[in-house]
């Protein structure tokens, strides 16, 4: 589903390699956690996966489509939620959702059914007719989540998706992620909430200083550590924190 090969990104200022020749793959039906300290290269990697940033080297393939060769085909498979909700604040919630549905050519029947489902799930029904600039941070996060789900993406990419969410919405989002994987779709997400990653991820990669320093299931990560440890303990050890 998602194949990353020798992905590299260097920022001109200082010649710093934000992402340094990383490779990994994520299968269909898998929740893949992408963890690392601040500045490790997580968001840069996600922006290259989603096509918001062009890599200096390497390839990103989504369902076989190269993001540089077939960018529209690749992007059509993705639902993306950034770490900071990017949304048109002078639109009403429902106007923003219809705009997102238009972008992804979602049929009228499908958009109505999915809007109703996710607005109810995230407790946004009463606010859907309000301007987005009146929303709290958490409400903006939830309207962006809803917009990213409207076209039923094959690959759901989330960067710190739990930030600002109330406990009920965070729980419901985790259920959505698991349900999507049950349907053969794929979830790739970055988080600092290690307990969540340990509980729901099928596999986990830890990145530090632009390089992947550990990857595997929780059982494999514990085997590498040589003892039964929590993900938090493993993370602190491998990142030298």
C-alpha cells in the first residue's frame, strides 16, 4: 500500500538532512505508528508522503502510484490530517465539507451519508452550520478529520491527530482507524501519545535525527530491547533520552 524507498530531504539552510535515506513499507489493513522526538523528521516525512513537499531523493508509492510521476492518482488515495488544522475559517462547517467532497468527486449520496455519520460521531451536528472561525481548536480538528474521511481514503495519514480532541472523540477516532483497517485500508500516523501507539498500532517505527532507528511490532521491539518493556521505555532508550 505505502512504499518508501531511500527517502531523503535536506534543507538548504545549514545543509541539515531532515530525512536521511529512510525506507519502510506499510501493508493494507495495517495501523503503522511513526514516532520520534521533536525535530526528528516525522512531519517532513509525512509532507513528502502527501505530496506537500518534494523529496530530494528516493520514492514514495501509494497503491503503486509514484507521488512524483502520478501525483493526482497518488493523492486521490490519501486522506490527510495535519498537526495544525488547516481550514478555511470563513466557511461554514458544512460548506467546507462540501468543498472537500467536491475536490474528491464524492457523489451526493455518499457525501450526505458520510457527513451525517462523522458529524454525529464527532459531535459536530449542531455546529455544522456555524462559521469555522467560531470553532475551538478541537472542533477544527474534528471538522478536518471529517473532511479527510469523506472520500473513504485507502490511506489515512494523520500527524498528531489526538491533539485537542476530547476523550470521547479521541476514542471514536481510534475506532474509525481500526474499522478502516478491518476493511483493508491503511492508517499511517504520528503521535507523541505513546500509550495510544502501543495499544493500537500493528507496527511501529521510531525515527531520530532523520533516520529510522527501530521498527517492528511491539513484540519485536521488546525482543530487540532484550526484556519486557513499555513503548515509552523503549522509546527513551533508543533515542538516548
